[in-house]
């Protein structure tokens, strides 16, 4: 059975966001600024009916998984 993944801008915590964006050559100060501006959100997003919330990208970022 195929699954559909939809990534979110929600991260487990600030350290996870910094670790994720480091691979895109974005420094910690820029990530903190994105958090302050709301472009990155810390914590779980709201549940969606018919979707399962999972962690992706080495446990840093939340995604919705739908069958």
C-alpha cells in the first residue's frame, strides 16, 4: 500500500531545526530568526483526520502520513 507524506514547518525542538537546516548551509542565527518570525514552528502541528503524524528527516521534523 502506498503512503503519501506531507512535510510541515513544525520541528521537534530548536536544536532539531538547527540540525536540519545546517545541511542546507543555514546558520543557527538564521534558524532562530525563522522561529521568531513564525516560518519555523516548534512542536507538533494539529492532528488531521485520516492522517498519522510522524517524525521525518532523522527525527527532526513532523510530517503527515496518509494511506
